[in-house]
């Protein structure tokens, strides 16, 4: 074929090497449903404003649905010289309908057509990720209820710090994921503005009805500036930023559970179904799924970096650089969706090794801060109380004592006369847990209230499995 498709400007066909370099059909073919949906809405609008006859609109819609069925059945031929999914669909429509098919592209450019399809796809993908986040939240709440009575050592700097209820720990991740869901919702709101009708960059002189297309496609509004539409990829960058935050949260959780499943910690029993063995060491049970969730966060961070660099310094309106937005966007969604799916499987199948945790729960002086706060409540300045209890901890360590409770009443009183026998009411992990009272703390009543709130919010019945989604 001489020249370029649908162009009278060029005398020579495109160099094959250029075709190979510029094609995007190898990765953007996944947008076919969204492109066809957008084209049908566009065609119906063209009929409404008198730019298509009802018969032409019906033929176009029928032809597009036939093409969609062919693609879904695997009977559609994708070829490099047709460059992208949008040109493939339009060319196939023209082959079916002739001049009627050529009318579909009236009052639109590939610039606004492409970004419309991409927004439709990203909107659906955002909704899928939100559903996956909710499923993981449900699994975490269910695990919080199953481990309601378990007490864990809490860590800062990977050093034992204070005791926390296991339920409190699980709910901490529920809160992180809720922030992720909130960011998704904000991102979706800003994304959900129709670009179609901006045409190449300046709009069109034809009497189109952009609001009708927005309504048909479920957009909340219409983009107000055609120049902005042509260059805007904020929605792609913001989307991948949100996905990056999700990936980072999953990576931190995976790191903890990898550590906790080691012999050195011994806190967690991971299900065999998510672990693998060694090719040479028969005893090994490796947490490969968790390691890959941790590792694949790098892919998502890489996608974000790619998009940020891609849009850096681009002049206004469309530039071909923007074709490079899709692969990192698709890759980020694919990676995060796969990680979320398996994260829920891990949470549902894992359990705390309560006996192993209890064996060492008295190590690390987890009640030291509670004893300090006991002194503060008696009127001792915080810095003074901190010093007093720090000296007691040092005394225990020098004598090989593992617990503050191993000190005698006389030794406690010698450190500070206000440390009378009643001080033992805050010593020990169980007493320390009961001593908490602030909102949002690991106090049993607070944790119960938060569990009830999340159980209600996620529509979980008491004792119900989270598997229902």
C-alpha cells in the first residue's frame, strides 16, 4: 500500500523499521473493548447531532460489536503496519462498511480517542484494585478476630519495644490499606473526566455534544480545555503513584512475615501452598510468594519513575512520547493485582505460633514504658521517670534477670520510693496490655471497638470467612 493509511500527504509507504519502532499493537490491544465502547458512544452522539444518519449509526455499532466478538474469539488478525488497536478497529470497520465506516472518526482525533480508551481501562482497573484491597482487608480483619487473644512484642528499630495485641497489629494494615483505597477513590474522581471531543488539540468546528458522550460512558464531567486534554497524563502518573504506595505497603508487610517465619523468630506458620522447597536442601520451606511480593514492588516503583521521566519537559499538546505511557501503566496494574490476590491467600492461611511467641514474650522488658508511665501518673517528671526505669533495666541486664518483675519490692523502692507494691500491677506483659487506655491504642477495649467498627464497615458477620469478597 502506498502512502500512509487515510493520508494523502505522503507519497511513500512507511519504512518497515519505522513501523516496527512505532507500533503499539503488541501491548495496547488490551484496550479493544474500551475503544469500541467509546466509539459506539461517539457514533450515537454523531447521529444525535445529525452528522450520521440512524442507519449509518446502526451499521457502525453493529460492525464494531462484530469486530469485538472476533477479537474476543481470537479470530482477529493484528498486524504491525496498522500500528495500534484504534487503527486496527477502524480499518476493520471500513473493510466492513466502506464510506460509512470512514465517518466514525468525524470530530475526533487519535489523541482524544486514545486517552479516552485509556481512561476507561484505568477506571475499570482501579475498581478491580479497590475490590482486591477490600478482600485483603477482610482477610486481615478475620485474622485479627482469630488471633484476638494473642499478644505480640511490638518493635521499633527491629528492637523489642512494647506489647501489642495481634489484632491491633492486623488492624494497622487494614488502616494502611484504607488510605490506599481513599487515594484510589480520589484518583478515580480526577480521572473520570471525558477527554473525547477535544480532537487533536483545539477542538472541532462541528456541532458535537460532548456531555452526551460523557453521560453515555459514565464520566462525571467533560474536560474543559482541549489543549490540556491532548497533553494530560496526570491521571496515569497519579494512578501509578497510588499503586506504588500499595506495593510499598505490601513489601513492608512481606518483609515482616518473612522474618517472622524464620526459625530465629518462629512467630508465624505459613501455609505449605504458598511456600517452595530447595533443589538441594530437603528441609527447606521458603516463603517465595512473600519474597516475590517484596521484590515486585520494584517493578511498580520503576513504572512510576518511567512515567515521571516520560512527561518531564514535554511541550504542550500531544507528543509521540506519550505512546510510552501504556506499558508502565499496564505493568503496574498487573503486578499489584497479582500481589494483592496472593497476599489475601497468605493472610487467610497463616497463623501465629502462639506457644513460641509466649515462650519469649517476657524478654526485652516490654513493660518498661508502662512502669515509667506509672511513675509519671504519680507526679514524677517524664525525663526523671525515664531515667529511673532505664537504671532498673540496666540493673536487670547486669544481673542476668529477664524481667523487671524479677526485682524485689525493696529494689524497686530503692530506685524510687513511689515504686511501692502496687507497681507490680503494671508489670508483666498482660498487665501492661491492660494498662493502655488512649484512643487508638492496643488497649483491649479499644481493639474490640476497632474490630467491631471494621467488621461492620466491611460487612463481615461474626465468624464469617472473608473469602466471599
